[in-house]
C-alpha cells in the first residue's frame, strides 16, 4: 500500500498541505481514541480515500482538459456564429435588393400588361381595317373587271375605227395615186418633155424572186431614149419615207438598167425633209396634189 507521504506527493500542490493537516489531525485523534488494530483499519480507509482522491484528481485534470477543449470549441463556435451573423446580414441585404428588384419587375410586368392591352386593341383595330381593306379590294376587283370589260369594248371599237381609218387612208392613198397616174403624163410632158407611154401601178419581180410594189410606174421616151418614172404618193412625206424610197430606187435602177426619174406626189412636205430627200436622191422631184388639180380639174367621186 502506498504511504501517506507518497500519496500526498501525487496530489495537486494546492491540496498537499491541507491533506497533511487533515492526516496529522486524524493521527492525533486516533492516537487518543483507537487501538492499533483500529488504527490499521483507519489507515486502510485513509489510503483508500487517498486512492479515491487521486482518481478524483485525475478526473479533475481530464475535466479541466475537456473544459479547455470546450472553451476552444466555444471560441470556434462564436467565430462561426459571427461569420454566420455576417452572412445573415449579407443575406438580408441581398433579400432587400431582391425585394426591390421584385418590385421593379412587378411594375414592369404591369407596364407590359398595359402595353399588351394596347397592342391587342391595336390588333383589333388593324383587323377591322384589314376587313375594310379586303372589302375595298373586292370592290376594286369588281371595278377592275368592269374597267377591263369597258377597255375590251373600247379596244374593239378602236380596232374597228383603225380598220375604218386604215381603209379610209388606203382609199385616200389610192385616190392620190390614181390622180397622179392620170395627170402625171401631161405634167411630165410640160416640165420634162417626156412622152409617157405607160403610167400605172405594178409589181416589179427581180431575178431572185423578190418583188417590189411600185405606186407610180411609168415608161416613156426622152429624146428618143427609153426612160422610167418611179414614184410614190404619200399624203405626208417624212425622212423615213425618203430612206425607204432611196433603197427602192437602187433596186429598180439595177433591174431596168436605164435612166430613172424619181418623183414624189404628196399633199405636203416639210422643207427640211424635202431638202434631205433631194440631197440623198439625185434628180428627185416633188409634185403637190394641188398641182394635179390645177393641171386638170377633177372632183372626188362618191
């Protein structure tokens, strides 16, 4: 069994002196009241008490160590709590920001809802306008049909008028040609001393099989030599007519191989056109329709 002194030495410093005092007091009291056997038993009790006290001391150390660990854990907990408190503050701030954003979103949604209502109203107005437009288009389509029908009638009338005018123009053309054919022999005799033997309208067929219609065709004698008179009658004579007549004369001259007198019988011709034609067609003579009348008066047949 461990002695008192060794037991006391194992106690914490602050407990060693009080324990020594207690043991000394007990020793004195035991010496006064108990026998040796009783003292032995008491000593055993005290020894057991010392063992128990030592166990309590160890438990106290462990408790103090645990308390230190708990204190460190508490510090860490408090630090974590502070961190969580800061995080909570940030969360609350973010929540406030989100609440403000939500308010703005709700306001925007209301604005969009109003805009949607206006859009729907506008769409309805456009739909009504579209209906009116479609109705108007149908009306215009009907009007277009009527217009096209009217135009077809007008075109038909114009075609008939064109045919009538064409026939009338042809009639006047033939009339002018007829008068020229009738009176040119006398006019050419007076102005050119040409004795006309043939004066009519005819076709000249060339060696290649092609042909030309000659409005005024004449054959005659000039100082005993055969000559030809090739002419056209036009109510109004232009530069294009002069170019076409020049090409006709080239073909005829190459065919007859004799002197050709070119002439034009017309109601009127512009001075610039007459100058142009005479410059490009040597020997060309212009005869006005009124010259035919003066030479030999006539009346227009029915």
